[in-house]
C-alpha cells in the first residue's frame, strides 16, 4: 500500500474509494491478510489519468 500511495500520490481511503467505484485496479490477494497491486495495472491506470498543467 505504501508504494502504491507514493506512486499515485493518493491516500489510502481514496484508493479504496476508487476501487469500490471501479475506477482503480483491484488488488491481488497474496495471503488472508495481505494484498498487492500489479505494477502493470498501476502503470496502465496512471496513463489514463489527465496530465496536470502547471
């Protein structure tokens, strides 16, 4: 979760809210208490996000 938060710039609750609304990749269950995200899923999601202009 920490690395996903760092890569996306999103908070934990925002990530889970986006998962619930099917706007963010679902995690993969590793064990009964651990999940992870595929880096390819996060990369693909990131490419669909609008680019901020500064």
